[in-house]
């Protein structure tokens, strides 16, 4: 008899966790598991990639009221006679305005949002909140399951979350899964009472799929140094440091084009900085690309200027495509890159990023050694699904 499992996620936009979920859903054994997927919003770049075997549950109608202006929400509540939800939306509105930390805002709003959401009327063998905050909280508060698993896709201490809120929910999880050894160490130090629950499961990536998709033809004919970065346009990814490094490259006489694949809340701020440095034709924000791999394949150097990461899927993809890589020295960088063996780790500032790019560009022997070492690495992680199978076994 098949096991019933549920995955919970916010949406399927262009983030690493969303991509990892799709890879997981493409790998899971559907002869053993019946899989339901609950999304707060039916949207995102990867929404069309949901495998046919997955049963997509109905979008929660009431969620939209926490994703629109408070005036619109209250007017519609009153029109529908839902006076019971007015107080919750008012409280959430106060938090939206007063809490500047986005992660803590989502945490604090949950107790009011949850009052609007219905429980899922089905019993599961396992429920998996595949991202920190709301997906995990929903699994605890709104799902009936024999086993509950929560995923943390980043360095917990860098997320800016309130541990006092999470401690209540982590207590009710059977397993707390994260994506690298360093992220696991952070969780064990932050929540020592739950260290026995912490497990590591690497994001699933398939070299064959990435290789094949990278062969798509694109117009990428710049004759100079082609730099590529992938990531959400937000503070975490450090793209303002990349723009400053790009300015230094141009001032030093290098012919470069720097392409960034991704969207995010800092786009206008980055566009302003690009304009200020007169780099409109040099540092190019490509937006979201359904298939980023041809751009990575055509790059001379892949650059990840992040302030923090869990385990960067984009870095793994660049490694699979045997690219010379420059990464900043964020806390988990050494989980993926061995300095001057399969990539270059530089200090977290624009000058160091600039110097790292110059070093890789000018040192042909180093570049060749990095590429050669990458060709020898076994980079497929499809077998990681076995760890999830073990975690989902009945308590």
C-alpha cells in the first residue's frame, strides 16, 4: 500500500529551495508514495515543472487577504460577512508596517494568518514543510500526519529569525532537515535541545539534466570576459558588491560583460547603482530565465558574491558545467569550494571579488587546474532522496 505524503511550500518562484523541491519531486518513487503538494500561491517560474504524478491541492482562498492592501482586505471581509477575521488582518497589518525584519515579520504574522487558513482534511504518513517559517508552521498547525519534517534551507543565524518563535514549532517536528554540514552545526548550536533531530540532506541536482539543458542555443557573443551570476536580487546575494567590482574591472581596462540571472526586491536599487556607475551596457540584469544553464555554460567565470548561503544550488550547477568559480567567503562556502582546488574563495568585498576575477582571468594554469579538478568530481546527488525515505518511515 502506498504511503501518503504532503509537501508544503509558499510558491514556486525562482529561488534555490523552489528549484530543489522540483528536483526532489522529479526524483521521488511514485510507485511507493502518493504525493500531495500544498502551495500558498499557485505561481512561479517552476510552477509548470510540477510532475504530473503530484496532486496539487487547492490554493487557500483566504491567503490572498494577507497579500493585498489592508483597505482592500477589510472591505472584502465586511462584504462577505467575515467579521471574525477583521481583527487578525488588522494585527497582521500592524506587524507588516512595524516589523522591518522580513523574516521576523513572516514569523510574527503567522499566528494571525493561521486563523484564516483551513486545516487539510486528510491524514498523511508524513508532512514536509519544505522551507523555514510558514511552510513549517502550516505543517504543525494545519496538518494531521504521523511524522512531520521541517526544512531549513539556509544558515539559520543569518536569516534574522526569532528563535523563540521557532522553538515552539521545532519541538513538534520529528526531524529538522538542512542542506549542509555547516548549516546543521548552526542549528545544533542555536537549538541544542533539538540537536538529535537535525539531519543533513543535500539538494538534489542531476548532472545529466543540467548538461543536456545547457546545450540550448543562446545569443551570447561578447568577445570580452563573460561573467555570470545567478541569484535573487536581494541583500543576501551581494550584487551591489558585484557592481562595484565590475566598475573596478572597467576602470582597470578589462573588456567585460557581467550577466545576472534573477529577480527580486532590490532590482530598482541595483539598477540605480548600475546607472550611477554608467554600467548599463556592461552589468546586465537578465531577469528570470527558465533555463539558465546555457548562460552558465558560455561564461568564462561564474561569480557568487553572496553574504550567506545554505548550500548554493547555483554553485553546484556551475561546478557541474566545469566553470572557473569565484565565491565570497560566506559561512558555508567551504562546504562547496576548496580554495584554489575547484574554485576561488575571496573576501566579502568588492575589491577582493575584483582581484579574484583578475586572478582567474590572468592565470591560465590555475584556471585549467580548477576545470580539470571539477571534471573529476562526482557531483550528482540523486541518491540523497534515500535520506528522505528513511526520515519518512513511521515513528
